[in-house]
């Protein structure tokens, strides 16, 4: 079953936003199934399936160790380590938590935002987020993996290997966030490809109707059979080169089979959030509870609290105008 993901765009305070992603229960359950690596049709697919199997095995080992610490007796070494681990994990950035929630095999993507905020603003903020976080998670994944390498020797001893597990967890966490960045980037690239293709169709309609374009203008270059208009798009934006080159390939495929982000403008969400008030005051707990009830998100307050603390500081609640 396809991964169907919904993203909630929530203004918190001034320029700080929270992005929360969740999947349909049936889709999330199906995504957990890992195929046998021997079922791969070629060597590349078998290597990919084997890598996923190893990741699943390592994650299960990590969860098993975590549960043993969670159920440990009070005042034992494991119980103190569990409390320490909880304190450290609570420092995880909200952006990292969000990106980790985006699956790699993303098919359906729905982005929900307050109706008073234009769609282009929401898309631009998500693009900037993925661009900024991609390099950061890539570098930190390498650093944590390098740190975990010598600590894995603790796994062969009876000593609690919490440092090794934590380093492995952080490396895996950054890897998941990096995969989320790539999934969102691909989704928006496919959306750009669709827009370019629609624009080209419109230009072809004008040309068929007898309209003459400037031979040196960008419409003429876009209408040419050879992708000479790539030079123009590359000069406008570095990302346009990737998008335009991908568009040449996508024309031969069904764009309906690719990720097409759907922007959902919610007036009900806008009435609760009141984005204009978020310029002066952080969002209140009561409003967060209403939003969580509206979309069936039980732990939304926990995520908002982290993002709000990051935005407004530890002195919340506070009223800037009061």
C-alpha cells in the first residue's frame, strides 16, 4: 500500500513554524513490512533490500535495549541511564523530528495550512527547510557514525552499551531526516515538472493558434524539440537545472504516477491559529489542543511545546503586548 502522508503547517511565533507529518494508519502498517532480500529481481535491488533488512534488525535491537532500560527497577543503573537518555532525546530539534516522519517511498502528499497564508509562502518555506537541513543532517550522520564505530566494541561486553546505542541512534536519526529531505525535494521537483509541462502545453496552444514568439525569447526555446531552454532556466535558479532536466525525462512518463503535493487551505485551521496574532504572541495550549482534536493528533502539544520553547524561550507563557 502506498505511503499517504499529511503535513500540518503551523505558525508558532513570529518566523518560527512547526511542521508535523503523519501517515494513515493502514499506510504506516504496510510500510513496516520488509521484503526478503532474495526476492530482488537484480543485484541492485537485492543490495537495497538487504540494507533495509539490516536497518530493521538494528532498530529492533535498539528498541529491545530501550525497553529493558524503561522497565528497569528504580535506582538501578539502567533506570538512571534511561532518564539520562530521555533528557538527551528531548533536545532533538523539531525540524529533525518532522523530516524523520517523511517516508522514502512517498506517493501521496497533502500539505495543510491556514487559509490566510498563501500557498506559495508555505511551499517556499518547505523548500528552504529541506535545503538548509540537507547538508546539516548529512554532515552529522557521518560524524555520529564515525563516533559510534569504536564504541560498538561495548556490545560484546556485559557493560551497558548506552553510549554506543545512542551514537547509532543519532546516526540513524540523521539518516532518516536526510531521506525525508530528499523525499520532499523530489516531491516538489515533480510538481515543478508538472508546471513546466503545463506551461509548454499552453505555449503550444498559442503557437497552434497562430501566435508568433520572439525567436530569441524563452517561449521559443521552451517550444523547441531540443532542450535548449535549459540554459535560460539554469540562469534563473540553480535548482531549475535539475527540475528542467528532470522534465525532459518526465515527459515520457505518466506524471500521475509521481508524487503530486496537494495544498489544502483550511479556514477552520486559520480561525484557530490566527496567524496575524502569532507575530506578537506564541500559540496557546488551548489552541493546540483544538487543532489536535481537529486532525486527530494526540501528541501535537508535545511537539508544539518544543518548537515554542525554541521560538519564545523558556519563559513561556508570556504576552508580548501585555
